[in-house]
C-alpha cells in the first residue's frame, strides 16, 4: 500500500475504505484461483516436454505481451485438399492444439532451427472438457508439403513451425491450426517453482539422469546436482526432472521416453492445481517469455473460462503399430500409415466413419515401399 501520511478524521475513514478494498481484492484473487487454467504447456527440449502452467485471468491479461507470437495466421495453415468430410464434421466438437518441445539450445529461436524432440497432439472435447494427449514418436517418417520425406523431428528445424503443423495435417488427415512451443528452460524453471516432482525411477534411469544432467544444465544455465542411484521414488528438481524426460538410452528409445514425458506432464498438472497465486505469478513470469504460439489472448482466455472442468481422460502413443530401424539412419515406419491414422481418429475424436484421404493412402504406400527397400 502506498505510504501516505495518516491523519485523523477523513484520513481514518479513507484508511478504512482502503482496508475494505484490499480485503475485497484478496477475496477476488481466491475466487480466481479456482478458475486457474491448466494450460499445461509441456515440453522438452531435446526431449522432455511440456510443462504445465496454470494461468489465472489476471496474469494472462497482464503478461501476454511476453509471449513470442508468430507472423502466420491460423487460416494460413494448410490441410489436405481431400480431407474427408467426416473429419471436418467431427472436428467441430473439438479443439485440437499441437504442443512442441524443442531442442532450442541456449534458449534460442523457438520457431525454427531446433528439432521438435517432443510432439504432442492435445485434443479437447468441447462438450465434456475431456483432454486426450497423443505423443508422436519424433523419428516417425513423414512427407512434407513439398513431397519430401523426413523424420518428424527434423521438419520443425528445417522448415519451421508452420510447415511442422501442415506436415502433421498432411500425414494424419487433421486440421490443426494452433500450436504452443516451449523450450527446456521453461520446463525446468516451472518444476523448480512448483517445488520439484516426486518420480518413481529405476536405478538405470537414475544413472542415465546423471549421465546427461550436465548437458541440460549447461543449455539452460540452471545449476543442479546428480541424483542417488537406486530404484524407488526420488524428489527431483527441475533440471533432474527435465533430464529424466530426455532419457532415451534406457528402455526402448522414444517409446519409453514418451512414457516418461507423459508421466512428467501428469505430475506437473497435479502440482499446478495445488499451486498458490504467488507461485502461478512466478510461473507466468518464467514461462511466458519462453513460449512461442499463435494462440491469441482471446484464445487463452476462452480456454481459461472452462479450466475447472478440464481433465486428462486418456493418453496414447503414435504410431500404434510400426517397425523401427535399428541401424544406420534410424526411422520409425507406420505399419501401415492408413491403419494408424484410422486408429488415431477413433482415439482422439471417436470417429468411426473415418476413411483415409487419397493423400494419406499415397504416403502410406510410399512408406511401405521405402521400408522394404531399406531393410
């Protein structure tokens, strides 16, 4: 409160009015806390991904300018010209957003020149407010809009975020136009501000955290220390948790890593729900400057209006059926793309009437032939 010279009479009355005003604001803040948005941004630079941030109206409105917004508009994001009518109709009942965790070393450009090491499709049912998350394996072979074939992770770095969105739409018969990208720093700092995470890990995972922790620490500028190597529940700080979600050499490559990422997402979401207003403010200050998105302030506020009803209903991994290549230039091949995309539409939207477009069918045939030739 501003430091004023207090006098008797009308000044005492003014002080009483200020006191009542402060109390009213405090009650309003408590009420707004119940409407926090679980816009869980989740991310991983060279792997982790997605950090969950809970944003109250006040903080979103006052800190939106800190977010890095992009030049392209949502209507400029291309979809397949032969997109099935069932997809167009079904998607009206959902809001689908792409979440990227990028390998933006030293917190550099978030829109290009960095691999998307974490790719998550987030589908929100407009009626039930249920959220479904699908982790897409970063090494999945996809076709870009110029007809070339790449690993999914390389598309973001080579072409930029708009092409990354259009490639997802092209290969999976989707019409996603919105995205959120976060780097390692935002994830690690958010976890630290939440007080760390209690994660059950194996002794091999603990050893792997120690092996790669220095790299995460160096790229973010955040100090940390090694974890004790044993199997059980560990209380991990931000860098340790982020490195845990980056671990790829324990288990089955990206498949196990994607499971770790989803575990971190769930734990962060629970922490966000329990965070105080002060913590949420600190998270906004930290996360917003490390976000790239084409969501407008209006978009974020519309999401925030229903936050109390949001819940993660299910999580999955794409492709559902695949081959992976162990030697040489490692790829994950959909077996087949058409069957996997069919299952994806059933999982995300409950669309039983989906029939793959000719574009997806052509890509599927090419991948089968390519895989056969390079075995």
